[in-house]
C-alpha cells in the first residue's frame, strides 16, 4: 500500500491515523474473507447437498431416480439372462449325463463295452462225444430266459466271444463255432445276472444240466459275486435298417 | 502487509474454529467469498498501479459482497437462483482473471 505523498508532518500524522483506521478496517474485512473462505471450503468438503437449492435437490433426486430405474431394469435383464444360462447349462448337463448312461446301457446290451457284476461261471466239459452246438444254444437260451444281461463264451485257449443279438452257433470237427470263433471243450461260459435265478433255471429237471449229462458231458456251475465279461463285439452299423422316428 | 497478515489470521481462525455455516447463509457464502476475492484482486492491482485508495477498496469490497448476495437472493426469490449465481461467478471470475493478468504484467513485466 502506498502512503499518500504528504508534505507537512501534521497532515502526515493525520494521514497515518486515517491510514491506520482504514487499514484496520481493511484488515478486518480481509480477516473476515479468510474466515469465510476457510469455513466455506470446509463446509463444501463435508457435503455439497445441504448447501444445494431446492430445485437442484429435486433435479439430483430426479437424476438418481432415473438412474435407479435404469439400473433396476438392467438388474432384471441380467437376472433373466443368468437364469436362462444356468437353466440351459443344467439341461445340457442332465441331457449329456443321460445320454452317457444310455450309451453305457446299450453298450452292455450290444456287447460293445465290458461288463462286470454278479453272475454264474459255467464250465462245460465233454465226455466221449463232442458237445453239440444245440447244447450251448440251449444253455444260452436258458441263461437269457433267467435274465442274463451279458454273456461270453470261451475256452482254455483264451478265445472269448461276447454273445450278442446276432450270435450263432455251429458244429465243427473239433468243437463248436461261436460267431465264427472255433472253441474247444472245456467251454467256459460267464453270464452276468442274478446268480440264484440263473442257477435254478439251469438245474430245472429236464433242463440244461440234465441235457448235458445225457450228452455225456459235465457242467460245473459256480455262483460268484463279481465276474467280468471282458470280450467285446465289434459294433456294426446297420446297412439297411434305419431308426424310425 | 497488515492485510495479508489479517487474511492469514482469518484463514487460521476458520480452520481452527470449524464453525458450521447457518442454513440461511449457505447459498450466499460462496458467492460472497468470490465477490470479496474479486475486490481483493482489484485492490492488489490498484496498489500495484499506485492508485490504491482505502476508501475505494473498503466500499468496493463491501458493495461487491452485498450486491453478490442480493443478486443471489433475488434469483432465489425469482426461482433462478442457481443460474444467477452461476452468472455471478462467471462475471466475477472474468474480472478476477483480468485483474490477475494486470498483476502478472506488473510483477513479471510480461
């Protein structure tokens, strides 16, 4: 601040006094300004809302309401999408699992997958004469009738044949041909199913056991809790038949 | 010099005392502060120009603050308080810029 250029001491001191009063006033004003500045900055830091006007508050409220509505709509959409996705995921999983289960079941029936479970292990030894193919066929029919689910024929040489829908038996010079595999006695038959039912079916008077005995052969029946049918049938795609819808 | 000291004292007091702004003053205080800042920068410029006058400064300071408050009050009564305070801030801001530019020319000669 510039002091007024004064010549005389008297007027200078008067000027000073005046200057002092005005300076005091200016100081008070600036102190007020500083105070207000600090207060305003602080109250602004705390929150802008209390200082806002009614119309501003209404506008802010409107904005927030609109935003809330938008976000709620978005939440709904996303929830629907999530429900859809999880539902389809569950459906796919369930369908896949069912399909796998079905494949396994059909594979056991068709003989394309190994099977294990309780069942009978039969050993058919021949006497003086060859066992005829009909005897084996009878045994198989009896086993099937008693609920055998997976059956395999084999002999001591390690040849094994899984029985399927198209299995055939034929007599050969040395024994029996099953699906083209030449087996020799003793025949080893493994059938998975209810052991007691199948054993009872075989032992019926006039049944397989009697027939075998009459043919001069021997049949040993072992019931077992866990047998493995490991022989497989090649899967042949049907040439003519097509699934009908 | 004494003015700067007073400003600092006021700032420190405001920080230390932490008073709450009364509700009725809340819309006006920021505008009043900006108006006072305008007056202060104007005074600073005048003192650098060598034409500073105590009376002019005090009157401009008080009237600036009062007019700013009155304009905002009127605006609130008319329902255009928000827009009017924005306008006041813009005008005062322009003035502050002009004053600061003049001060800058004095201080840096550029």
